[in-house]
C-alpha cells in the first residue's frame, strides 16, 4: 500500500473496513496470519480490491483458513481449487498455500505457533525478513513479505501518522513499536576497533621516538 491508501480507503465499501479495522493491526491468531499470507500471495500481479472482493470465496475454498485442514489437501482438492471461479485459479499460488500450511505446521512444532515463530525473529530489517521468508515459505517475494509484515504490525508504514487509525494502532503496541532493528552493536564494534587501531599507531609512534 502507499500513503494515499489512508486518504482513499476510508468510506470505500471494500477498502474502508480493511483499512479501519485490520490493516496494520497486530494479531496472535495463527488463522488470521495464515489467511493474510494466502491473500498477499494471491494478490501478486493483481489489485488488493480484487482480493478483498474474493475474500469470502477464499475462506470457503480454503476451509476457513484452518492450517491443519489445508495442510491435508490432496490432488482432488487442488483440482477443486483450480476449478473454483471464486478464487485466483493459479496452480503456483494454490500449491504455495497448501505447502505453506504444512510448513507452518512444522513451525508450530518448533516454536509453538506461527505468531511465536515471528516473535522469535523480530526485530529484523525488511531485507532480513525477506531472506527468512524465502528460506521458509514458497511464493514469498519482497513485496509479498513486506505487505504481510506491515499489515500485521511487524513492520511500520501501514498508516500515515496523521491517520486516526495510526493512533489507535499505537495503543495496541504493534511489534514494530516495541522494538526496531538496531545497528548499534555493529557501530559500537566498529568504534572499538577504530580506537584499538589508533592506540596501536600511537604506541608505534612512541617507540619510534
């Protein structure tokens, strides 16, 4: 999304409710996280309005975004989804949804939940998040990862600071508000190394006198 979203979305029949009550709002519900991942993947190459209009059909097609149910989808389910005019009938995106459900199952085993896996890696820069998602999930390019994380409060930028929703989200303590990636350790190490080099040069100069 862009800054213009805060100006254009309010009052819109589809964008309005999403902007006012979901976009940028943190969630601990794995079902919500999985839904957002599926929707962001399917939005690739399309408008967000198209996805919002098909959201109900996606929920029906993907068993209410129940992770375990989708993880158990077989070839018959794939064919059913490819024949469903209510969703995006793209085999790569459908395969990614099913496979990602299985990968989230594995994350639940290792971390307890999808949300806890995200928390375990937060905070990261956008670039590091993208690398992590590409190594963990399917069909997760830079823009998909950015929008997924921004829409759930792991990265800032969902709303303009002048937007009333921004102030409301701050009260919910989104992850990006609680902590942000810092370069302080690296900077501190570099400064320490610089001091050591300076000290060595000074010692050499003293010995040469």
